[in-house]
C-alpha cells in the first residue's frame, strides 16, 4: 500500500511506499521524515478534515490506496518566540497610536451648530430614515477630504446614541446627516402641494407603521371621510426618490427643522422634543404591548416580559429565555462571551477537536480484525484490504451480462481492480449475486479441491462449509454446504425449476442467465487455462446444471457445471490471443504501482551492485535491462456501419463525434473513454440517459433537466444560457441509439 503526502502550500510532495493499514501514525511520521526531511515533532497531518494523532493507525482514519495526506509544518520554538515579541511590539505601537489618536480626536471640540447632549434626528445608513438620537461626543475630522457634493458640512464628526438603543455603540455622522429633533406637528389643513415634511412610511408594507422619511407632497385629498397625501419619499443619504407614495398616517406629520444659526444663544437654547414619535414597533406580533405575552420578543418559553434583566439571549437563534425557564435552570447570567440555548448548543462529547482522541466506531469494533486477540499478523498489507479508489457506475451492481467497454481478455493485477471495473465487485468472495435474482459474476481461483477446469466448460464448487472465524480467508472443509445465499443465487442462473434438494439440469442451457467469469492466477497450479499473472476476464458462461455430492473432504458440496457462451474467442486460444493483441489488452496496474516497483528494483540493484560486478555475466545476459517498454501497437477500432450511420445523423453533436472518431486509430478503449467524457451529464456526472441536446449544443439527462426546471431554473446547466420557461424538452433519439449501441445495458437502473 502507498499514499501521497503533500505540503499544505503544494511546494513538495512524495509517495510513501510499503505501508500497511495497521501502520502507526508515529511510524508514518518517520517515513515522511525520510522522504521530505521534516521532523516528526514539527508535522501536522490532515486527512479528510481530521488531524492524524499518534497512537492510531491508518486504518482508524480510513486512509485508502494512493490517497493524499496534507502536511503542515509547525514553526520552530525560537521562531514562534520571536514572532510573539514582534506581535507584542506591534500591539504596543498600535496602542500608542490609538492613545495619540484619541487625544487628537478632541472630544471637547466646539461646533458652531450643536453641543454635547443636544437632541437630534440622525439619518440611519441602513434604513435611510430619520431616527431620534442624542449627541454624545463631537470630534474633529482627520482631514477635509470627505466633502459630499452640495451637502452642507463642517470639520466635525457628531457621535450620536439612538434612543432605545443605549447598549449599542455610538454612530458618527457628518453634519448633513443630523438635524434638530422634529418638534412641530403640521396640521393636515395647513399642508400644501410642494411642501417638504417628515412623514411615517413603511417601504415594505405601506399599510403598516414604518420609519420617518422626508416627503415632498405631490397631491392632497381632504374630504369629510378621507384624508390622504401622496408624495415622493427620499431614502438615504443619496436622497433616492420613491415616487407616488400614499401616506396613510396623516395625523402626525412634522415640519423639517433647520440647523441652528451660529449664534451662541440659539445653539445653547435648542428646544427639546415635546413627545416621542410613533414609529414602527420592534415586534410585529405583539406590537410592543407590554401587557401581552409574546414568545417572539420576550422569553420564548413562557412569553413573559417581566424582569428583562434576568433574560438571556442565544447567540445562534437569537431567542430570549428567562433564567428559570431553562432546563436546567441558571442561577445567574453566564460570564462567557457566547451562550447557546439547549437546542443550538453542540454536545462537546460529540465533537472531536484537533489533538483529541478519535471516537470509537461501533462498526469497526464489531470487525473480526479488532476482536482477534493473541495474534500479531499484519493483515493490512494485502491489496484486498486497501478498498476501492473508484466505482463502476456505468451499469448497476445487479447487471447481468458483459460490462460495456470491458473486452474478453482484459487483465488486472489485483482483485480490487476487477471490482473497480465492475466485472466482479466483491474483493474476496468468489460469487457475486443476490439470492432473489441470481449470480452476476464468479471468480475461478482454484480455492476448492473439487473444481475441475476444462476451459470452455468447468465444474465450480459452491461457497460455505468452512470455519472462517478469526478473520480467516480460507480453511479446510468442515461441514456440509447448503443451497442458500450465494449458492442459491448461482443456481437461479440455470434455466430449470429451482430444487434445493437434488439440484436441476437445464434442457436449454443457453436460455439461462449469463455469468461473468474471471480466472485468477492462483488457479494456475490446478488449471492451464488460468493466467500466469493477475486476473483475466474470460467472457460469459451459462449454468448447465447443479447438484449436491460428497466431496474429497467427505462433506456435501454443491457442484455447478458452467459452459462458455460468448461470441468473442477464448483468451487462451490463438484467435483470442491475436484479438487481445489487436485491441492492445495489456496488464492493468493500480495508479502508482509501477513507479513504486521500479524504485524498489532500483534500490535492490544499488545494494547488489558490488556483487554483480564481481560475479560472471550469465551467458546471453545483458549488462543493463532497459527501464522502458516498447509501446504495443494497437489495432484501430472500426465503428459498426449501423452505428456510424446514426453518428452521421446526429448533426447537433457533429463536433463532439468528430473529436471521438479521431481516436479510433488508438483502439476501442480510447474511443469509448472519449465518448464517455464528451457525453457525460454535467448534473449527475454519468453518461447522458435520454439525452437532451440544447440549442447551445450541450447534452444532459432528461431527468436532470426536468429537475432543474422544477426548481424554476430555466437555463442550460452547462453554460447558463437562457432556455426559457416554455422550452420543449425533447429527447435526442439519434444520440440515445448510438450510446445504447456503444454501451449496451448502461440505461438499466437509471
């Protein structure tokens, strides 16, 4: 097993070989030190959002074959101490600057218009309306560059505190954003068209109370029963106009106050507001009624508004709670900066923080490998334990028949690659099937002494009858086999009435369900038809008959006679070997495997270099073995005439098909890979099913586009060009026909 280690900044990376699932993290750090030169104490390793800690294994963190682990290098102690000193100096400098800045702020600055404590109206930047406030401080501006067009301004900033929000921070405004508190109510009959007054208006719902804005009256209606104003509302500091607004609340309209003159007596004798203005209630549910219980603006449990000082607010959901309404109740308000209610608070025991121990997994605790005691066998080095790095999604797992794109004679080095290709999905089990459907594939590896292999026909022994406790992979036959589970699944492939007592034989064996057969090199010692290395796909077989009999071990086993029924020639025949050579079928290795093996070979050659120099060269041997292999010439792939005609008819995708057809000279595999790449759905990342070709020449599944339209997204999922709500979703039948011919069975399960 090997993994990739990459620095967090991407500057360095290395492949760590000869690992096991049971490799300790502390031992893994030493391997990294040998490759990248980073001391173990300075390493911080991250994988899938988790920090790898000593005392655990790669298996505990589910690290797979060729996965990438990120490495962050801790800074040294000396460097961090130096950084702390630097940060301390910077903080002190900033503190001095702030102190000097506050002295320059001149809180005692004298303004010609206002003084500290004056009641004013301030224009809020967020809502754009006028709010009642009080000046708390006047400071001099740092520079005079903040002139705003024709707005009246001076050299001061006015810090105000909004009424009712005394706990919030003060806000600083220029002169044009404040004015004396409105105090003069204008009678409705005195208002004329063209007047500018301050009115209450709700921009979201004009029928409800809102905030106070400047309004220029454009029309007036005054009858015995109707009193109505219409005008232009001015929003924000930019005075953005909102035209033709109907003013519903006409019983409280204020005149706009101007800035006081520079005369000292007028500034010092600024009159106070006669009363607090009616504004939009803070709570739309109870309308700020103090006698009404409300779970929205008060305690969310009891709704009571009593003792607001004994209420605490959640920093996540912003709900208030009485201290005694909480479960469990609190005696006092916590002194923590943040507090979360029981519904929002995360359970600290459920969160694994960096540097903490992993949570014990119940699934791994039930595994035989974790329960086995008294053994030191390292089971984590085998390739059967690494897990899949990818999964075949071209066809569903319960697919009968050949896998599209996988030719007879295809070879893989390890069983896990066979699983990734979808030919035989279990890593270890010899039969893949379901006892209610049948068997999809089997592996012939000579694991049972009763197996007889004659190439086009072989006798296969069912599974079971062995004691595999203690995480064993194989054992001697110790009991009778029964026709259940996988044994029953394989029997269902026979075209005969199912019989779990005596078995059955098919009258028309070719009418049975197909079984994909993979031969393993382990069966080479028993059969000459097995490959010398790795695993090989030998095509489709059918079950002729199945029956129980007493095996060589003395126990009853279930036997199956399978016969080949595949149009492609068998890979051990001369025709099969020629076909494999024409298609360029060579041994397939996992990514990074050949590089790891070449490095091992290079190291062993360096160790034995002196021995080789002293020894005599063998007759006919060469001094150096080439490290490169000549690329096998692959026969060009010829598209079937019917498929080629359909491709020519698909003019909407002519450019894509031209790009695919250029790769026919590199063989069938290259051609199909390109088709799979160019005709993949951007939504589900699979080959398009019931393809829709848009006017912008992009393809996606019909179901994916319908799902997009259901979400009211009427654009192309690929390029976002507008398709329109009335776009007619029509399947490209020509493209669908071609894809079904190239990838037979891919539409099943979609």
